[in-house]
C-alpha cells in the first residue's frame, strides 16, 4: 500500500513537471512569435516614414525646380545696362553740337549734361555731352555718329547684366508685401494698445523696406531702358593741315582764307606784344634815333644850301668875268 501511494505521488509530480515544461515552451514560442512580429511592424513603420520623407523630398525638389523655372529669365527678358564713350574731332564745334542734338530728338533721347571750353591761341573749342538714349536705339545712334563728318578718335561700349539683382529684388518685394498684408490683418484684430503699437512699428519697418526695394528697382529699370553715352568733342584747328583730296573747292578756299586770316591775326598779336613789352627800351631808342635823324637832316639841308650859294656865287663870278672880257 505504501509502495502504491509512493508510485502515485511520483506519477503526479512527473505529470506536473511535464505540464509546467509544456507551458513554458508555449510561452517561449508566443514570446518568440511576438518578438518576430514586432521587428516586422517596426520595419514597416520605418519604411513608411522613409517613403513619406522621400515623397516630401521629391515634392520639395519639384517645387524648387518649378521655382527655378519661374525665376530663370529668358534671354529676351534679361536686364542689361549699356554705357559708352566716344571721342570725336570735328571741323565746326557749334555745327556738330547742333547736329547731335537733332539726332537725340529723333531717337527720343534726352541730354543730361553739356559743357564747353576754349583753349590754345586760336581759341579752339572742346566739350562733353552726357546723353540718355533708349536701349533699342543705342548702337544705331553710335553708328550714325561714326558715319558723320566727324573723325572718331576713340570709341568704347560696355554692358552690365543686372538680371539676377532685379529678380532678387522682385522676390524680396513680394515677400515684404505679403508680410505687410499679414500685419495689416493683425492690426485689425489687435485687442490691446500695446499689440497695436508693436504691429504698427513692425509695419512701418516693412513699408520702409518696400519703398527701398521699389526705389532700387525703378533705378535699375531706368538705367536699362535708357543707355548712357558720353560724347567728347574736340574742334579741329583751322590752320591744321588736312587731306586736301577730301575737300571740295569751296571748302579748300575757305580753309585757305581762314588760315591766312589766322596767320595775320597771330602776327599782329605778336607784334603788339613785342612793342608793348619792349616799350621801355624802344621809346628812348626811337627818340634818340629821331633826334639823330633830325640833326643829320638839318645838317644835310645846311650843306645843300651852302653848296647852292657857292654855285650861285661862282655863276655870278663867271658872268662878271665874261662881261669884262666883252667890254674890252
């Protein structure tokens, strides 16, 4: 009996141990399954986040490309400031200036500055003109000056591309205007005086920035629309030797006449300067020379009178001698 109870006890313990081991195994399998499922779910979430980020990056890149396509200007829309210098030698300064002023009116330009000066003994004129010309007529205007009767001594043109600066100003202006609109809305919704004052101060700063940007844009637009040309004029001296084959008969005659007149004027001026400058010496010399001349003239006149008297006395002596011989 005792052996039977002992066997039953051993059998119950064995069954309990087996059932415990079986439950442990099931628990481990469940834990392993859960652990296996959790990495899979985490990986799925990570993949979804990556895909979402890639999508956002693609959208952002597409937006950047669209922005670049919108901002990138075409060749015809580029903002270029043209400036130029041209040095001309002209025969008649006044006629050349009048002709240039006429050409400015024809191309709808305007004269900004004009200056004239004289130099040299012959008073040749030279001057400078600052001209604003519509960009579409800039190079044709220079070509007309080169084809005129004036001789081109030097010519230079340059262009400065301000497209990038202009586009940046446009972007800044749009941004500031959007801020201005938001601040105006905030000002309407302000409930306290302090909020109203803060918003008003910020609005003032934004509006000043908008005015500065618009001023710069207007300046660039004006410089682009109207190119600047500096014209330097030098009048050719009338006595300068020219290519006679290029002159007509009348022009050659006028040139020769003006050369002769200018030569006589310069000679008379030189003589006047010489006489006035040496007058302290010349006047005493001329007085002495006049006295000597008067003395010699008087002496010669006295000699002539004496010789004449001597001749008359001799003639009378001859006549008396002849009369005596006749009486005898």
